[in-house]
C-alpha cells in the first residue's frame, strides 16, 4: 500500500491509500476518486515530504533499549516514558466519509482480512522471516508498535498501516 497526499480543485487536503501509483492513476482516470469534503472529482497528488533516515544509529540504540525494557502494547503504538509507564500515542488522522466511501473502505478491509493471514503480535518477526526467505512468502497482517514498523521500513520491508482496527470476533467473550 502507498499513501498519497491529495487535494481537490477547492484545495481541500486529504490522503488516499492505493495499491500502487498506477492504481491511483487508474482510479482517477475512471472517475472513482472524489474529495471527502466537497465531492469534487478533480483530485490530484500533492508533494509529500520524503522520509529521510538521518538518525539510524539513534534508532538502533532505541531499539536495543526497547528489547531490554518491554513497552506497553494494546494493538497500537505506545512509548515508554522515563518513569516506565506508557505514554499515549499521538492522535491519529480521521476523516468524515460519504456512505459510498464508507462502503468502499469496508470492502477494502474485508478483502484484506480474507486475503491475509493474521499473525497477531508476531507481525514484525514474521515479516522479517518472509523478507529474508526464512518462511513461506504470503500476505500477513498483525499488530506492531510504531517503532517496530519503522524498523521494518528501514530494513527495506514494505508495511502498511490499516486504516481501521480489525477485531477477531472469535477472541471476544
């Protein structure tokens, strides 16, 4: 998955998730994209700030400390404070979606759930095993801290954050 910063003819800014740049172009060409705020179908990509890895050594040290000290984990990213307690994750982006957009999102999530294996909290470990050909290549989903996801990206392993939380109903009371 790739995330693009988008805007409409009224300069409303929003983001879109696509399988690839070609998929964005195909959807725009078919008129499937629209602004969630005004409904305009004149949607274009905006410049995005590149992700520069300027602190790889500092990040490696932080990873080593994280291994020594377990971090809080409840299906979302959390950081350990100096006192050892969890620090709430930063606010996440949200959007108001039309009924059609909500249905499209539900369909996307359904397809992801049906076509991936849930590896739960072992996501980072299993993604590495697949990447380094120590395990069968397959599509997986699971949970990872923000730090784990960033480390995977730094290793060249493509990951995408799902725009919703998926609950395994068989694990509910």
